[in-house]
């Protein structure tokens, strides 16, 4: 490039300094300038630092170059263009700097790209390795925990199996005990049922015997008490005066007052020698109502039974006769009751 430059400069100087004697000589010189311009390398023509394009001047056509001054002007124009090209041409040192800078920038870019790519690959490898290690650690930890849990569960299972065996033995023992107790309970229930039945029978029999022992008795209520009273002769006197029944003091086995929770005169119990005299006297109770009241001497159980029957809505009336208690229910039926009977259960078929 330097050689081309020096050659161009020398050629220009020769062309400018030499005289132009005639037209033919000018044509030859013109051709020489063109040849010298063509000899300039294409790299020098194309390599420029400035982005500003070289100014192009209008060149005169070869047909118009008729005078030396025109040729000289053309040569000067060409020389000016060459000077402009030389000014804008890259020097060797500048080209080296450009190449170095370009190479350096390229190296930096490539270095960054390679570094980024390497880092990406390393990151991916590290991630994959970390993932694999993490999976392996989790797997190992899981298997370790699984083995530990399995062992613990097996130990607990063995312990629970022993406990279950012990519990089964206890259950079997309890089952046998319960079976034995159930048999005893059934037997006790049977015995209790039998005892209850026998107790009811005994209670009814005792009440019946008690009532039978009072079969010939009457109970007098409202008879005024007096000091040093003689109940037997006075009672016989009242009967003989107020009724047509003649009662001899010898017909009375016993006569006395009994304690009572009701305020007023104490009741009097009269026991006759037979039921005929007692029945004849009790039939005159309406006649003797102005003096005192008389009724059969019934047991406390029978008295309570009659009271319960009177309170029951299904019972129309209740009474005592000949050691038994009777009731007339709302449907017209008559029933006999014992002191141990369940009134509601016995009359459950009767509508209120």
C-alpha cells in the first residue's frame, strides 16, 4: 500500500510539473494518469475511517478536453480526490489498532458467551448433580426412616401381640366369669320370681287370715268417750233401745278402744261370738247413725286396697264383704282384688 501511495505521488508530481506541449502528448499523459489510478489497490480505495463519503466533483468528458488548462484542471481535480482519499485512508497503525480492538472486542464477546455457556452448562450440571444428590439423600433418608418405622412398628406389633394375647386371656376369663354369673343370675332371677310369687301368696294368705280373724268384728267410730265407761253393757243397752236386735253381754267376746291418728274419740272394736250376731248388728248401722258409725273391721291392707280402688278412674265403686274386697268397674263388670294386685294392670283392658 505504501509503495502504491509513493508511486501515485511521484506520478502526480511528474504529471503536474511537466509541460503539455500538444494534444497528442496530452492524450498520452491522460492515459498514463488513468493507468496509474487503476494501479491503486482496491483495498485502499474501499478502506476509510470516516463515514463521510468523499466529495465527488464533476469530471469533464475526454471529448471536451481540448486545451491544456482543461487537462491541468482535471489533473488537479484528480490530485485533489487522491489527497482526499489519502486523508481518509486507514494507516497501518490505525488498521492494526482497529484489528486489535476488533479482535479484543470479539474475544471479550466470545469470552462472555463462552463463559455464559460454560456457566450455564456448569449450572445445569450442578443442578442435575444437586438434584440427583438431593433425590439420593431423600431416598436414603426415606429408606432409613422406613426401616426405622418398620422396626418400631414390628416391635410395637410384637408388644401389642403380647398385650392382645394377655387381653384375650383376660377376656376369656371374664367371659367364663360372666357366663357363670349369668347362669347364677338366671337362677337368682328364677328364685326371685319364685320368691316374689310365694311372698305374694304368703302376704295374701296372711292378710286373708288376718281378715278372717276379724270376720266377727265391727268397728265403731264417733262413740263419745266417758270416764269409767263400761263399753259392753252400754253397747248392749244402745242396741236393745235403738234396734230390734237383742244382744246379750255374753254374745260379745271382747270390746275395747284402740289408738287412732284421727283426732276425736278413739274407735271401739267389738268382737262377737259368731258372724250371725255380727251381721244382724251391722245391718242396723243406719239406725244407729245418730249415736255412732259402724262398719266391718277390715285389715289395714284391705283398707288401703279399697282406697286405691276408689281413686282409680276405671272403678265405679269398691267394698268389703266376707273377708274379700270387690270392685265394680265402669263397664259394669265386678272384680275381686287381693292386697298384692296391680290395679292398673288388672284393669288395663277397661276403658276409662
